[in-house]
């Protein structure tokens, strides 16, 4: 999976623009290079009751009940965190595919119909 596709996956998880939107790169393309972009993802995952442990060259994400426990070790802290977040989001999407909010045409963001309830 290339960088652009991985960043799209994160953008969808964060409730960002639809991936087909031609301007998504301008608004969601920096998760792999910027802590300003990546830390809100870490915080969202932690709010789900999941541990995110970031060390010098590694990142570990572990759930307490649902069975995800994985560590990524890469040359940099941000790269380790980015890769393990991608693995977690793939796992999360697979295990929650029947409870995700659906996109409503005319609504620019996923989940907006839930946040206004």
C-alpha cells in the first residue's frame, strides 16, 4: 500500500473528506510527515480505550479486550507510529465493518449525521 492510500485510510478513520474528493491530498496528506497531523489520530485511538505507546524508534498499540497487540519498529518515531496506526485502522475497520456510519450524499464528511444528533 503506497503512502497516498495509507493517508486516505487515516483520513477516512478521522472522518475527513471522502477519498474520491479531488482535493483530499491538500487537506489530508501529511499524516506520515507531521506530528500535528498524526497526534490527533493517536488521541482518537486512545479515547477508544486503546493504549498507544510511543518510544524512541517504536510504537505499540494494544487493546485490552478485542485482540489487537502490535508493535512497529522503524528508523524514526513518526514512521513507526504512522505504520502501526495504519495496521490498527485496518484491524479496526475489519472488526467494526457493520457498525460504521455510512456516507450520505451531499454530506461532505463521514459521521456528520451522527455528530448533529
